[in-house]
C-alpha cells in the first residue's frame, strides 16, 4: 500500500512538473492542468480512482507552483506582498483570496479529470498492443474509431465553448478565457469516450448504458447551468442598460471679442426643450489652454450667460458674454536627449518659417450637459420621438463615411446659427453644437448604439447676424440587441 501511494505521488509530481512547465506556454497554459493531470494518469493507469488521485496530485502541485510564482512576481514588482501592506483594503484582499482559492480548486478538479482520461488512453494503448479484449474490433476499424472520437471531441468542444462564451459574455470579460478551457476539457473527454465506444470489442465490460445515462445527466446539468448563466447575464444587461443624451456647444476664437451673443440650435421634441432647460441650469464650461512652459494655465474666467430664446428659426440657446479675452502664446520647441517641451517666447522672436516655433491661443471653450433618459433611446429612428437639433433645411440622405450597420443611415442638411460680436477683421470664430443620444450596457465590455448630430460653422471678422451652418445626422449606429 505504501509503495502504491509513493508511486501515485511520484506520478502526480511528474505530471505536476509537466503541467507547470506548460503553464508558461502561451495558449497552452489554458489547458495545462488537463495535460499535466493526463500525464500523471497515463503513468499511473491503476484504475479510475487511482488515476484521478494522481491527476489531482498533479493539480495540487501546479496550484502551489502558480501561487509561488505569483508571490515572487508581486514581491519583485512592488517590493512587498499585498497582505503585508496596510494600504490594501481587507475586503478586496479577501475577495482576491477567495477567487484564488476557487481557481486552485478548479485546477485540481480539471487535473483529476485529465488523470482519468490519461489512464484510459494508457489502458487502450496497452490493450491494443497486447491484442487483448477489443483489439480485433479496433484492428478492423482503427481509423473509424479515431475519426469518430475526434469528430465527437470537436463537436462537444465547439458546443460547450460557444455556449459558455455566449452565456458568460455579459458577466465575464473576456468570456473566452473560461469558455475555451472548459470546452477543451469537455471535448477531450468526449474524444476519449467516443474512441472507447467505437473501438469496443465483444468482451468489453464497460456498461455503456451507465455511461450514456451519465452523459445525459451531464448534458441536463450543463443546459441548466448555461441557461441560468444566460438568464443572469441578460438580467445584468437590463440592470446596467442606460440611455443618455449629451448636448455640447463649442465656441472657439483666436482673437479677443466683445459684446458677444450666439444663438445655436437646441435639442427639442414635441415642442419641449428639456435638455436645453437642463443646460441653462447645470452647464459648466471648460477652457482649452496651451501646455506651454511660461504660460499661466489658469486665465481669468469668462462670465457667460445662458438662456432659451424664440427666433425666426425656432427655439434656440443663447450664449452671451461682454468680453472674451484671448491670449496668443508664441513658443518654441526645446528638446534634449530624452524628451521635448514647448516654452513661451516673446512675439518678436517668433519666426513663422521655423518649424520649431508656433503660436497657440486659449480661446477654445466647451459647454456640455448630460441627461439620463427615462427609457431606452430610440436611436435607429429618432424622428418625431427623440430630441433633435433644429432647424434642418434640405435634409438629404447620403452614404455613411464610417460603419456599415444594417440600421445605420446618414444625412446632411442646412441649419442656422446667429452670431453678433465685435472683433478684429482677422478674427476667426468657430461655432458648433453636438447632440449624442445613446444606449449603453455591459456585454463583454461596454457596448451600445447611438444617434449623433453635428452642426458647425466658421466665421471671419465681426459677427453680424444669421449664418448658414452645415449639419450632419447619423442614426442607427452601433450594436442592437434582438
């Protein structure tokens, strides 16, 4: 008995070393526990229980090696192990320990399965070589048994892997890291059992009715587990799904302007402008400033005012300011052996022909607000149901530049923007507004669908009234469920 135990431990150790070595090989590492357990079972070949025990021993050794390697990597990378650092939350450490323990247990179970399969392969090889039971049957149709086993293995692998990847997609990312190894284990078991069944001889003592009943039971359990995971995943998708509207106005000028008033289209639907009202109440602007050494990155804030106004082109958002002070910053690029940076220079030093010199300004402003929708957003057909930017004159469908979704459609149209301000004749002013309506949910990463609308125009010199603006509308972009 003692000798048998030593033999089992020895075979398990050999399988564990082989599996641990394979654990460092890309792709193969996903099935290393199965292969390591298979080596141990192949060497053991003393019946199902002993083969499984040898495989489990290999799995324990592989789990121990993996834990040791992880600890060494953490020690080298961070200088200390997580559990000795007071900055690591105990709750997070407990969750990490639980997941690590679960992974180790799964590794041992898979290695035990590999041990059983390895033992079966060893017995089959010995039986065929010795001309024992079933050898005549396998000798008359060896390729049929091999081909049948391979086909069964591939079919089971694909079915299990695809089902698990699809069911776990909303829960785990990437779900293939679970689906592929489990599918490989199931496929390997099906291949070995299929080979055994097709190559059985007249005196084969295996009770295939019991094996069939076990296979049916596993199929039922697998179907219930996958069905439950799928239902749980869809529930999570529904819980995480969120519809939002993001409305943004962009104003950019390269010169100081005064007494400025701009009217830009505001989202509206059925005579309501809820997003515009939220914009007036909650908007905050951000200012883009040059990253140049010697420039003050915190210029004097601009006192903007916002209101909704009725115009000849419909309801619009008015943005006004008495003065928008803009600084032009001249700079040159300085480089050393490792990095480069931009430093401010006097305007008199600026040479437009020098590629290492340039000029920037701090007159770019962005105003935005985000509103959460009560229900999902109708992104594939927003006309008449969702907020859109008006006016839209001469709406024309065009070919989409990006994407090729079945529901995707793109349009171009004319719109209007009002601008009145005092500025030098060489001033360039850009006015733009954007609306994004989207649905988002987690399924193998955040994904979703949206409609996007853009209106923009560029003005030269002082602003004097209404201007033509270019409009774009893209609907049905992204991924749709069902």
